[in-house]
């Protein structure tokens, strides 16, 4: 039942979309795991696994890796993917996606999907969910994904960014701290993990790139706070699909175990 609905939804998106491009920002110089995009995961470079999942999404017209390192370009081209060289001066992944949109000469209403290059197990269906609000709200500039959290240790872990949103699904705040934070509240409440996937109209990305970094953005080290601090909205789409990230060498082993278990 669900998969039939998904196929129909993806078909509708293709019919309505002016152009949807998936961009995977990819830096070689990760502070915690240098050369992360090229690390092998069950025999494939991580960037290849992310690229192949992006290609499997029903609504993506094209997929490209945006990097500032020739080694990543060579690896992507070797497995038959598309890559573009971008400036090492980009402040964030979103800025790099914006530069890619310029290089590709995209139109103002084209939609860019920013895919995290260190999440090699994401479900492609979440990308179709991510872009779906643009077709019911023509004024929307940006959307992102959230996943319901249950484990208290995960909620307390600053590695997991949390998001809270209003009754219409627009983000109120993103934080590395637990939000909301209950105060003498015996009843349970929902906590949502922010998954770092974004979709934006090209016209909004142009605005984003022109904005100065926000104070909260600098404190939390979260690029999406720049949007809220300057008074713009982000639509939050709650998905049933979590996505694990690779931040440390031990994370690779965990993800390899999941991949191998799926093959059994």
C-alpha cells in the first residue's frame, strides 16, 4: 500500500517539477576524519554510496557532487558520476550548493536538494518527502527533514541536532541541546532529531548566500540558523526514515555491519 503511494507521489513530482537537482557537498578536509568522502564502506567509497542512493530517489532529475578537491572529482568520475569543482571559500554546504546552482545556470524556481555526503544509509524516499511541500506552497523557499527521537542518550548527545517547529510545521529553533526541555513535566513530549537534508528554490539560495552569518549560527555551529535569524521560514517534514552519519572511524564499522546484515 505504502510503496504504491510512494510511486504515485514520485510520478506527480516529476510531472509538476520544473527541475529538481540533488547536490552532494563534499569536502576532503574533515576535521575529525580527513578524506571522509573517499573512505571505503563495504568495498565502495562513501561518496559513491551516497550518490547511488540519491539517484534512486524518484523526483531527482540530476545528481551532482560539489567539491573543492580534485581527488573527490576523480573518484566520482571513475564510478560514472558527475562532479563540479567549487570554491574552497564557501562558508557552508548550503553556500557550496548555491555556487553549484550558478555553475549549472539553474533558473530561479528550480529546486536544489542538499544531501549530506556522510550519510551512506539514508532512504531515497525521504528526498521525495523533502521536496513535496514545494508543490503545495508556491511561496516556500526552504525545507528540511526531522525524525522522532526516543532514546534519552541520543536526545542528550550534542552530535544529534534537535529541532522544534510550530503547528504549521515551520521551524522555531534548531539546537544541539535537548529541545523542548521539560521543566517539572511528568508527561511525555515529542523530541525530533534534525536530519541535515535541505531543499531550496534557487532564488532563495541566492538570498541565503548574501546573508551575513548569524550570532546563533556561530554559537551552535548550525548553518540553518542563519535562515531563522534573518526572519525566513523553513518547512520541517517529519519522516519515518532515520539516517546515520559517519563522523569517526568507528562509525564506518557500524554502518558496514548494517549493510552486511541487510544482504543476509
